[in-house]
């Protein structure tokens, strides 16, 4: 259950990188869902692998909750900024 709770927070971390740009609600759902999946896979498989290979003991899950979705959010924000057609005016 902890993995699911952290995955919901990962969606907010990921979409936060491009939140000031015009992002459609459907795209935000896709980005948040993708971040949740990446985070859940990280908690389920990557945590144990990192602990066994390099001795990384992430007690709070910072790598999987903020690191992986943050990198994904940076990639998404670069794509959104590159695909912008006109400037946003308030």
C-alpha cells in the first residue's frame, strides 16, 4: 500500500516541472500516471537492486519519490516547452 501512496505523490512531483505551461488535463493525467508507474517500479524493484549492488540504503524513498519522477518531469517539461507554438499571455 505504501507504494501506491508514494506513486500518487510522484505524479505531482513530475507535473510540477511544467505546471506553469499550458498543459491539457489529459496530458497531465498521462504524465502523472507515467510518474506513478515509474515510481512504483522503482520502489518494487530498483530499491533492492541499488541496495545489493552499490549499498545505497534509501530509508525515506527519496530516490523513487522525487528523483525518478523529477527526471521524468524535466524531460516532459523540455518536450512541452519545445512544442509550444505561441507565448502564453495572462
